[in-house]
């Protein structure tokens, strides 16, 4: 062992500091020198141990060349491992050099043993496929605590050894572990270079890892496509390789979602790589969603189409936030409706995609667009609450609607929402699916609320109309409520909607009574025309209530009118009673006929 103060000791410290594996050797001193000596030269070795290890391995191999046994095979392998360790020691290598030597030897072994002639020459060592795995595992163990520019290459080499062994022995667990190691090695190589680049932020690093995952997924997917379901590669079928590719696509998607969380923490993400990453994810998913490309897709063809469109929409959202597209916020809902119209018209099955997935995506496309570009600082429901409670906050909402950094007028937003309402009405007509029109009704309600608020006309009656009219439309249009078993529920919804409207109108305009009276007459006409009991009853009760209320007001204001009205009511009551006694049978039949009619209304 070299003395602490001699040149050999100083060389050991310098070598240790250069490799970065011994923080204790940063300064001079005997303790540091001894640490280096214990790390690199635990004992004084020469060339003799190397010769002994090689002779021992050769003797064991020669002795059991005809009838190999496992103990002898592992003994010879252990002798070779000792020889590698001594050779690295004599060459002045580090622990990482020992790791590289083990992985390189294992990789060379499996590649040479793949040739039949070489396999027979290497007997019995070549007949034991566990030894290369042990060498590769030892190499991974030696580099476990290190993170350098080439440690990812060590992981890749060890994974290649496991991949060859798994293919040769048709052991799928080893093959899957090898594939996982290849991915980890690629991630490690990319992560080291990304983290070492000073100007690159954390978001850029995560996007880089996403691109690595996408590249791996594309490689596996192309290999699976090349096999055409009939062959195997690395003891895996095309379907299994496709699943591995999907797993890496999921990793890439997870990395891209992580960039959104990072952006939420305040670190800006680069626009172009983010948009391209989401676009690549969407393209992969849409290609996978075709019938000809399906390989036991875990989410099904329609699921891949949904994922692809979602990823492309995420690309649009990233582009909108980072580029000039933010200026088009007031028109994005209308633009999304136009795109939805284009997606809803073709027959996608002609190109191998499921029609239902594209059509549903076309119908849902304007919804996130509205939330992304038209969601105001004061959306409709808070506006209704503020106006109902008459808070002073109402005055702060009269300046229009705030987009993400851009203020637009209620007229611009309302036009886009009306376009969305027309789009959903067209979908309901084209697909004969009335429920799509509910989204159009919601868009109309939103636009009406914004316009009424802008014009300072969002009084309690207007607010209840924005709630009651959609409720009445639901009761009239919902197919499930047309069943005889749901008749009472439909009647209750109509009573609730019309009663809420007339009740608020009666409360707000109690002094005059013209507005609730007019609403009551409209409900009576609607009840008679549409043969709806709820409208007839609510309208009749409203008109009677308004008449009674106005009669009371008339009595208190004009005393003489009280006697005139009383006289007229008395004469009318006497006439009705006389006619009823004279035409009892006819009146009874009329009442019975009306009751029979009401049962069918």
C-alpha cells in the first residue's frame, strides 16, 4: 500500500476527485489518503491473482466440459468475475469501470454464444444463460449510486443482455424487465443532459423526457407494425409489443400533464415544444384509433379517438395561451362550432375510424372552448345571485366580460353563444336526438343572461325566466318524461316552472297586476291550446289571484265601487244558481266531460 505522503497517494486522491465518487478526498490529509487507498487498493495486488483466477476458471471449465454441473459452472463464472475485478484494479480503474467491464463481458458473451459454433466451443459456460444475467446484475449494482453521462449506457447494456437471454429462453418476465431497463436507460441519458444544461428550465426537461417516451413508443409501434401479428420479436408478439408502445405513450402523456402542473406553479413552459408534444401524442392516438391499426387496444378504438382529439385540443390550448391566438377569444366558440360541423358531417368509417367517436367529439368540441375562452370573471350564475341580492358588486360587473387577459363585450360573447345554440339545435335535428338541444338551450340562457345584465335588465322576473323556461322545455322535450309512468313527474316539473315564473311576477308587480295577469292569460291559452293541465291550473290561479288582489285594492280606494261590484257579484251568483238548478243534468255532463278530458291531458 502506498504511503500517505508519496506521489502514488496524491495520484489516488486526484483520481478519486476526478471521478466524483469520493467527497472525502476533497482536501489533503492522511485520512483522505487512506480513504482513497481503501477504495481503490483495499489490498496490494499484482498480476498473480489475475493469473490464478484465469487458471482456476479454465481448469474448472476443462474438468467439467463433458458433464457440466451447476456448481462448476457458477464456480468458473465466479473465477472470471474475480479476474475482471483484478484486471480493472491493475488498470487503475474505478468502481464504474468495474461495472462497465462486467456489463461489456456479459454482452459480448451473449452475442458470441448466439452463434452455434461459438456456443459449442464455450461449453459448459454457454449452456448456462443465468451467468450473463448475473454479470449484468453485478454491473448494475456497482453503478447504483452513480449518476454520470454514461451510467445510462450501462443500464442499456445490461438491459440488452437480459433482452437477448429472454429471447433465447422465451422467458417473457425477463424480456419485460429488459424492455423496462432500456426505457430507464434512455430516460437516464436524456435526463442527465437536460439537467446539466444551465439555461434549460425544469419544464423543458420534463418535455424532453416526454419526447424520449414518444420516440420509444414510436419505435415499439413501428416494430409491432412490421411484425404484422404473425411473427415474434424478443419472444413477444406484435400485440404485446403494441401494449408496450401504449405504455410508453401513457408515460409521455403523464410527462405532458406534468408540464401543465409546472406551469400552474409559475414556471412558464415553452410553447413550440409543448404544442408539438401534444400534437405528436394526438397523432399517435388517432392512428391507433383506426381499425387497421388496432392491436388489442386497452381503451378501444373509440377511446383512442377521444384521447387523440383531447391531446390535439391540449395543443390548441397551449398555442392559444402562448401565441397571438388569445386575441381571437371572442370568436373561438363559433370557430369550434365550425370545426364541429366539419367533423360531424363525414362518414369516418370510410377511412377506418369509428363514426360515433368522431361525431361525439364534434358535438362536445364547443363545450371546453366556451369554458376556456368565454368563462367570465362573473359567469351567469354568480350574476343571478348578485342581482337577486342587490349587492353593490353588481356595479363592478357592468364593464363587459373578462377573458384570460382580454376584455370583450357581452355582444361578442352572446353572438358566439347563439352560434353554439344553433349548432346544437342542428345536431339535435340531424341526429334525431333531442337531448343535444339542451346544450343549445344552455347557451341561449347564458347569452340572454349576459345581454340582460349588460342592459341592466336582469331583474328577478328575468332571472326566474332564465331558469323556469328551460325547465318547461325539459318537461316538454325529454323523451323519458313522455312515458306514462313519468306523467306525474312531468306534471310536477311544469307546475314548478310555471308556478315559479308566475309567483315571482306576482311578487314583483303586485301593485299593478298587469304583468302577472298577462302571464296568467298566456298560460291559460297555452294550457287550452297544448292541452296541458299544469299551465291551465297555474294560469287560472294566477288570474284569479290578480283579480282578487285588484278587487281588494279597488275596495279600499273607492268605497262606492265596492257596492257596485258587490251588487254585480250577487246578481251573477243568483243567475248561476238559477241556471244550475234548471240545467243540473247538462252541467253535470259538462263537468264529467271536462274531467274525462283532463285525464288525457
